C-alpha cells in the first residue's frame, strides 16, 4: 500500500500537497487542555490590572482636584482688593515732578566751547 | 456559538460568573488556535490568558453579542501577533550575542535532535513552522487562520475588517511564497 500512496502523492500538484500538509499539521496540533492554574492565574492578572487601573484613576483624580484647588486659590488671591502704594498720577505728571522746570541742567542754555587747536 | 447571547450580555454588564463561564467554554479552542499560531507550547497559556484579559477589559466596547466570536478571534490574532513580534526581537538579540561558531554549533545540535526525533507529528509541525518562516508574522497568522483553522473569507473579513478582495490578494501572495519554500524543501529532500 505504501508505494501506491507514494505514487498518489507524486501525482498531486505542489498546491495539493501543501493543503495535505496543512491538514496534517491541524491533526498534529490538537487543542490542548488548560492547566489547573489557568483560571486562578487569569483572575489574578485581571485583579492586578484592575488594581493598577484603580490606582491610576485615583492619581488622576487627585491631580485634577489639586489643579482645581490651585486655580480656585489663585482666583481668590487675584480678586482680593489690595492697597496700592503707587500714586494715581499719570506718567507725564510723574516725569514733570521728577524734573521740575527750574532745574538748570535741563533748561539752561547749551554752552558750546569752540576751541581752535590751530591758533 | 459555544455560549448564548444572554451570557455574553451578562458578562458585558460586569457579571464575573458569566465571564468565567465564557472563558471555560472558549478556553480549549483559543488554546488550540494559539498553539498553532505561535508554535511554542510553553508560552501558549500565557498568550491565552492575555487574550481573555483583553476580552475582560474590552467587553463593554462590544456593540452586539452577535459579533462576539469574530471579536474574540481578533483579540487572539492581535495577542499572537504581539507575542511573535516580541519573540522575534528577543531571538535577534540572543543571536546577535552569539559568535558565528556558537551559532553553527546551535544549528548542528538542533538538527541532531531533529534527526533523532521519531514522532511523525513533530516532523510535520517542524516542517510547517519552517515553511511559514518564509512569510511575515502577519501573513503567517492569516494563512494559519485560513488553511489550518479553516476560517472562511467572510469570517476573516469580520476579523480583519478589510474587504474580501484585499484578503484574497494577500492570502494568494502569502501562499505563493510558502509554496515556493515548499518546492525548495521538497527538492532538498529528493535531489
């Protein structure tokens, strides 16, 4: 029988032989049974992921709360009216006050000293 | 469907008992698919747990219980793909650490083991795994789902969310590459 099967195989096209090999592969790799630890390990992984996600969410919430509190604090701080030390006079007035008209350096005539080094 | 819609809807509402039942129903099938997709028995359970973990946290995004199975397949494909990508990086790192002589010795030892391997099934697994090395991880998964898992183009369309023609083209190209590798391996066997 074996030589006949060999002849049959030889008559098949490469594509058919490849299909046969794939079918044989399917039979050579049956669905395995899971180990006893499969379910406990799976639930352990699920719980670990849940804990991680929960702590991540808590951190994010804490961050948002802190940012909100900070913005609120800043808002309150900015809205408090404070006594101002600076005067309400305008810039021109302040400039005029700092340089009164009688100041000689500003208002005095310009003295040009023309020297003739040639004479 | 291995479970009824009502169970899925209960799980979507956060019923852990219902979710547990879904896992128990689909566990074997998913383990089988992952076994064939990643070809590393020691990591199969880890990847399968990752699939159900993703399912647990994404069940609320499922629009209707009717698309549960393509959704689960999609999660399986993504988890297997992520695993294969990580694995390739790890292998590249490991191989780059070895000297040329060490790599040759590793190859010789592997082929020696294969020579002493008497189980016919193991030979088949090895030859298919090596053939699928001719295509990318993404194409390997696509071919596996079509040729080994026996999913139809319609089912693949739902999983990949691309149209049938694009899938056909991609499958054809991947299959041609595997066929080429298959032809070469047959020539090596019968010079």
